[in-house]
C-alpha cells in the first residue's frame, strides 16, 4: 500500500480551533459511511525535545479524547493523510519554532508512517524536514528509555534525518517534522 500525499486534495475541515491545535473533518470508509475524524496537537512536554507537539488523530470519543487505535478501512488514505499533514503544516507556519511528533505506536503504524515520509520525500521536502527518533516514544509513555534485548540502555540523544534504507525491523518509533 502506497500513500501519495497531495496537499491540493484534502478533506474540508469542519472545525479548527483558534490556536490551531485541533481540527475535525469527515472521511469516508470503504462502505461509503462518513467517519468523523479529529486531529489534535498537544505539547509533548519532554525536555529532550523542546517545542514538540504530539500529533494524534482518529475518531473522537465521548470524553473529547481521540481513539487513535481505531481500525477504520478508509476509502482514500491519500486524502486522509494529506488532510492531516496539511493541518499540521498550517500549525507549523503559525508556530515556526515548533515541531510535530507522530508516534508509531505499533509496528504497523511505524511502517506506514515510515513509508509515507520516505515515499513522499521529494514532494514533502518542499514543505518540511522529517526526522526519526528511536527512544522518544517509550520515554514519553513510561519515563524509561529504549533498551537492548540484554537490558542495556539504547539511547540516541538526538533525532536523525530519516534513513530511507533503514530496515523494517529497525524502524523509528517517533517521527518528528518541522518547517524547512
């Protein structure tokens, strides 16, 4: 599956908060049903990566949070991810000192995000610079850092430009992007 980003082909946003940290739009699933999707940017609050806002998206839950683990068969993944990235870029234009982080919370999502950034690198390079961070997601979740199989610390103290040849078994867990 290849996702092609096209910032000219996006869903219309139904809601955008004044601080540009939340938006909503309707996507369509493969059965033709409208699916309300919410995008949210929250400060990551990790001193090792200042000014990073964590990006989450998915159907809204009744308590106002996002079900970012929902499994939806979207009809048009190109349009879905183009809409999310366009919103994120809008935030970054208004907040040029900030970066946005995207958590590949499982292997499937990490692989998808990696393929999106790598497969669209020429197109996206006009708008953003993308980095991969291995240790950040675990630190954010549990306060611990990544560890090798033997328990030794596996710590990369800074993000690195995305490596397009990195094997699928060793994908980044957190993707950070910012304006060029």
